[in-house]
C-alpha cells in the first residue's frame, strides 16, 4: 500500500518535471506500483525528457 507521504512525493516530482519540461499533466493516477498519465507536451524533446526524469527517480 502506498503511504500518503510517498504519494505526495511522487506527485511533487511529477509536477516539477512537468513544469521544467513544458508538459501539462491533464490526468494522473498513482496505483502504487505504476502510474497512469494523460499529458500534453509542447515538444517531443520536452516529453522525452519528462519521461526520463520521472523514470530515473
């Protein structure tokens, strides 16, 4: 089970990565062992860097 502290940490990490890479997260679901994201990116490179950032953490 995902604790509230861990869920908030993941939410903040995604928000920072989205802001830094010009990606808008339309919808987000954290189901514990994986994430569901509906996003809009300004550029392909920005989206790629966003995914790399959240996957590396």
